[in-house]
């Protein structure tokens, strides 16, 4: 899965194990998970709709986030980095990450570009290790 706003791939393993592996690999790259949105549970509760597991993790690397916020205080509107772990109807698990270059490119500030590159490199390593 590659789009103009993200990148990812299908992975082997069940949903729960993959979710934990993504969290662990993010930690190895200096990210913490600030938020965990269970979209499937929310849709079930609000709409009584059943969908396969679908979780959005809000990941943050504090060192790089601090540098970005120092450079452009309003950049918080574009943080944290989102990671998506989802299962499709066939049971295949997919992991995707927002592309920090695409999102932070909206800022149009040369101080942010190298930070976006560093974040993307880290997220690509996470994906490669899954």
C-alpha cells in the first residue's frame, strides 16, 4: 500500500500480535504511542456496525516532535504520526503509516523538511521489521 499520504504492507500474523509488534518496533525507534483509537469498537457502539479490527495509533518521537514544535509552534495540528493496523475481510492484517513528508510538507518550512525525512526513515525501519 503506497499512496501520496502513506505507505504500508500486508503482514503475516494475527491482529493482536501485529498490533503489539508495531508498538514494540515503534519504541525501538524512539516513538511512544500517545493514542490508540479502536475504530471497530467505536463503530459498533455508535452505529451497531461490525467491521474487522481497525486501530489507529498516534505515535510520537518526543525529540523530533520538540524540534518541530520549536521550529513551527502550530505544527501540532499535524502531529502525532498515525499508524494504522487493520484486518481486511479475508483476515489479512495490514500495517500502514502516514507519510511524514507528505503531511509535514504542508508546513512549507525548510526547518521541518529534515525532520520529516528522519521520521519517515524511522517509520520505514519499523515497517521493514514487521
